[in-house]
C-alpha cells in the first residue's frame, strides 16, 4: 500500500484526512502526513492513478479556494482535516505551457491565455516560475513593441504584469524608460476612448514605479501631466477604480516631488476648476448613487491628498525667526497687523458704537507701537517676533493671523478692539496669544507634518471647496474663541480651560459629516456647541463612564468582588467580536500596504480555530467561504508593534506598526498570521480577544475603559437601595462583647 494511505496506529496530529481530485479520475481519500516530503506523496498519487508522465510534472493545489494556490513546503500546514486538493501540472510546467500559448496564439485564444495568466499570477509559486522562464520579460517586450493588441487582451497583459511585480520577486528598477513611455502613452490619451482595463492598470503601474522605484520618478513626472490625470478623474465617473488610481498616482507624484513642485501641484489642485471636478465627479457622484460614502480605497486616497495639501504648511510651522531675512519679513507682517487693527477707519469707539477717543495719527505713532502690540495680545510687546519662537506653530501662526486680518478685516478689527477696549481688563482675550494657540491646536488635530496614515480614510468635503482650507478654518476659530471666552467669563488664568473647550467644539463638529459639508455648515455647527452645551455633554459622558469616586472601604471591597465578573463579561464580548470577524487591509510581508486588497478573519464559535481568507471590501464571508485555518492550539505567542515579522522594516510608519499584531505558530516551518488593524479600537479588541484565548490578561486601554464603566454602573445599581444613607469611609467600630452570654428571656 502507498505510504500516504497507511493508517496510523494512533492519533497523530501530523496526519490529516483529505481528498485529492484530478480531472477524469476518481477522487482519492488519503491520510496526508505533514512530515512526509511532498514529492513522495505526489509520486504515490501518480502511481495510484497510473499516470505515465514523470511525477515532477505534477503538483498539488488547494482545490476548495477561489485562488487555488499551489501547495508548497511553506504553506502545507494550511492543509487540515477535510481539505480538498487537486493534482495538476506543476507551476513550472504550467508556466512553460502558458508562456508558449501567449507567444504563439492570436486573437481570442491569446486573450484567454492572458486572462488565465492574471488568475495564476496571484500565486507566488507560479509567479516565480513564470518570471524565471523570462515570461515577465516577454510581456514587457510585447507591451513595448505593441505586439499585444487591445482586442487580444492588452488590459490583461498589463494586469498580469502588475500582479507579477506585486510579489516583489523582481525590483521595479528593472523597468526601462521605453516601457514607462509606452505605459504613460496609454494615460495621456485623454481625447480618445481608452480601454478601461488598459487605463486602470497603466495608472497602477505608473504609481508603483513612482512609489517603489529609486530611479524613474522624474521620468514618470516628465511623461504624465497633472491635467491629464485630472481629466481621467472627470471623464470616468462610471469607473471609480480609474478615478481612484488616477488620484493615487497624483498622490504618489506629490509625495516624491521636491517642495517647489509640491507647492505648484497644490496650487493647481487648489484651483476651483479642479476642486469642482473632485467634488462633483468623485465625492458627490458616490453620494448621489445612494452609497452615502466613497469606497474605502478612494476615501483613503482623498485622505492622503488632503493630508499632503495640509502638510505644505509644515515648512512655515517648523520655521523660526532666526535669520535676518525671516525676521525682517515677520516684522513687516506684524506692522501690517498693527496697522489693520489700529490705523483703519474703524476705531475702538466705533467698534463699540461711540465717538472716537483718539485719532489714527496718535494710534499709529511710533511711541505707541509697544502699546499697540500689547493691545493685540502679544506677550513680547517690545519685540513681538519673539512670540513665534516655538514649533509648532512657528511662523505659520503669523501667516494665518495676517490672512485673517487681510481677508476678514472687519471681524479682525472687531475681535481686537472688543478685547483691547474692555473696561474689565481682567477678562480680555489676548488675540495674538489666542491665535498662536489656535494654530497649534489645528496642527495637532490635522497632524500637520506627519506622514499620512496607511489606515486613514477621513477627509472633509469643505476642504475641497476652498483653495485655502486651513486659513479659512482658522478664520472661523478666532471669533469662536472670542465667543467661548465671553461665555466662560474667562481670564488669562483660564487659558488652558478655554482651549480644552475649544478643542471639543472643533473635534465634535469635525466628527459630524453633515457639519463638514462646507465651511458655512461647519461654522453653524460650532455656534451650536456653546460652552454650556459642551459642559452638558461632558457631564453626561462623565456620568456614563465616571469612576466610582467614593473611597469607602465597603465599596472598594465590593468593587474587587464584582471585578472578576465584569472582566469575564468583557472577555465574552471580545470573543464574540472575534467570532463576528473583521475586514483587514492586506499588507505585504515587508509591511507595505497592498492597494485595494482585503482579507477577512474570524474566530470559530467554539473558540478553537481562526478562519481567514481574501475577500471583497463590502463582503462579510461565512466561515465556509474562508479557505485558511489557524488553530488556537497552534499559537505560540502574540507579538505587537515593531516586534511583528511584517513590521521589522524600520521604514514602517508609526501609525502602521502601532496597529500591527501577529500570531506566531508553534512550528518554525509555519508562517505567522500578520494583522494591521484599521484603528486603535479594533486593535484593542483583537489583542484582548487573543490574550483571553491564550489565558493572558487583557491589558488594552479599551479594557480599562470598559472595566471602569461597567464597574461604576454595576456598583451604582447595587447601591440604589442605599440612596440617602451615608456610607462611612471606614466601617463603624464593633462594640465590645458583653461580660457574658448568659441571657435569660422571660415570657
């Protein structure tokens, strides 16, 4: 009998029962020994089916998955009881046959062969063989010389090239300028109708060259123009993937350009015409189709574009007045601020509805400059340039102040003079100090100067409706600060308290999609969030999550007694979350985000196995649809952050590796299961659930938060009957025992 079919004497975890199929043959039910070389198992199968060709011509493939990857020594551990495999031609034979067919066939037959190449190229084993047989080089040459026509599947050829390169087997530096020019030509044909598949893959290739090549970014910049890319965004409203790839290429070129080019690009993108195209052809179009939102990948690209435009302010945010030219420029701007406030037609008393107290000539006298800067709210009145020596916000604060003064002069004068002319000086809101702090706050909220997150998807429509979005937002926040300051009847000593309220007003408004439709709706939402409203919201939230502050010993003991029940409740919630499953963005083994690729992972209801597999963005697959398994019993440990195998690359972004975790298997021959969560909450839930499965403590911030909330709520419910009863901090003293216990009751 075949060794692969020998029944074991006792249960062996290395042996699994599987089925093997082959075309025109009866299936075989075998016991697959994980420790036995694949070549020997394949040889036994070939002998059983009496195959006359050499056994080396054949290989096993996973037969019950959409991808049907080849079984290798690396992934054979994924074969579990009940798996169905297929015996087929090996990757080497298949690659040779398919390459020959592509080279010799024409018309529809060639198109079908190229389509087959796309499907097979998803498999790393096949891709490696096809590349080794110069298949990738042939595809490149055929694309360059135009021997593959559109009707023969040029779009599939380009897509296959993308899939082959995505494995990282060969470097993107191996392409040449002729190839880049040919691909760019497909993108530059905006006047004639280009095949959508050709266009979408050409854009993807150019983006990958820009992001992954060290040599050809400038070549792509020279070949592809921004107007052409924007034209594709406008013309392909029914092909969101083309729009998405066009914006992704814009972002890639934006990131790789030097500062001067980035500024020029931002100026072009900030023009009303192009902003309207993005709004009407991408954002509004998606919302108009009933989805309410753009796709996940498109949202990510719009977020990146928004971040890159905002990051252009980083240079000024990090700039200090250290050189004579910069100091001189700052002094000129400060003088303009002073003049607009005190030498304009509006005087202090006009702002208050009274007759002027002093003439502009007196106000503008050089002897009064120090007084003017003091009234403007600067800390260093003799040399206000010194107020901009902290980064952030650096000299960006001065730029925003001047923008406000120039473009909203009446509001600027009103804010300055209302405070500088108050009779109750203790309640003045210093304009300059407030403006500098607002700038710093906006830099923090929008993470100006930070690399865009790989998981970021938040963009604001209002930012695509104005060519100076940060400046406009600043101009809304200055009067808001003044209004909140008055509502709080604040003094300078309350500065931090006022800004904690202001941060809440801005952050809560940004969290509401309808409020960020335009700067007008955002301003209206801010006006609703008054100081009293924020305090009400804070009080409500504090009530919902507050820690039980009573220090009574009895209550503390009660908390400790209840705590295990609450922890068990949180544990069950985390495990339930894992059984429902989560969609993850796909990352390469080097920690690089794979664009528009997703995978899903969920825990079985008996908490014994993780099921996972590739899927579509909006699909929630069942366990039966997930092809791969990772038994919980095989987990050696969980790693997080930089320790994860796919985050070893030091170039990985902090925002990415902070959300990364990996399941390390017991066997060194098996690969780790690597995750990158989309946000901190999902990261906490998954790591909590895995720790619970492994018998470890749940230590995430979410667990601490939930524990405090549920403990507080539980204690309050238990103490409802004690309302009105004062619980002492220490138990009352127990009275001494009576002299004897000889009690005599008479009835």
